[in-house]
């Protein structure tokens, strides 16, 4: 956690591999620490590189379910991503919500289960 500031800076690197690595590294933080940096990870959901978007969505899945629930709208948007791996990551991340919260979004998730990708 003492190098978190340096990792956060790497989310802004021009190299997609570096941004992806930074997002993946943040996912290794304790959920309480990760929650403090969720806004930075959420910004990467708009990244031009699909691998960075996938890493960001998977990293959000490491949040505590109650914290993840605060970001459900952003995760749901990723169900419409052009890249199948990003969409799959969004389904996996939504699956980490509490059952009551997940039930609110069951139709959107079920629709993606029929996705060809």
C-alpha cells in the first residue's frame, strides 16, 4: 500500500500495458484500500485499450460487495462494451454483488449470458 501513489500515476501512462498492469496491481490491494481509489479505476473503464478496460472491471470486482454496489451503473455500462472480454469481465464483476443487489440487474446479466463472445 505504500507504493499506491506510484501505481495510480501509472494509470495515466501512454503505454496500455503499463496502464493494464497498474489496474491489475490495484486489484491486489485490500478491499478497504482499493475503495479509496475506486474513482481512478472507474476512469479506466473509458480507456481506449480493451485490455485496460478489462483489467479495470476485474479490479472493481475485488471491492467489498457493498462498495461495489455503489458503482453498479458503471459496471452495467460495460455490458455494452465492443469487446467480449470486457463484457465477460462485467458479468463476472456483477456476480460478486450481494444476491439482493444482483437480482435488480438479473435481466441485463441474463442477456449477456446469451452473448456469442
